[in-house]
C-alpha cells in the first residue's frame, strides 16, 4: 500500500446517517429456559 493512499480521507459520516446492519433485537430462547447440561446429566444418570 502506498503512502499517498492516505493523503485524502473520505468525508466523515454523521452518526444520524448511520444505519445498523445487524439485527440487535433479542431472540427467543431455543431451550425455553431449560438447562441442557443439567437435563443431559439427569438423563444419563437415571
């Protein structure tokens, strides 16, 4: 990469113009609150 690549920086982006690209909404728990490690241990032992 050449040093002249950094002579001109792009225009700054205002925070209000930014758009989220990742969905940050909470997702439902696939195990419905069940502790899978404990359930597997109980099944294996009994």
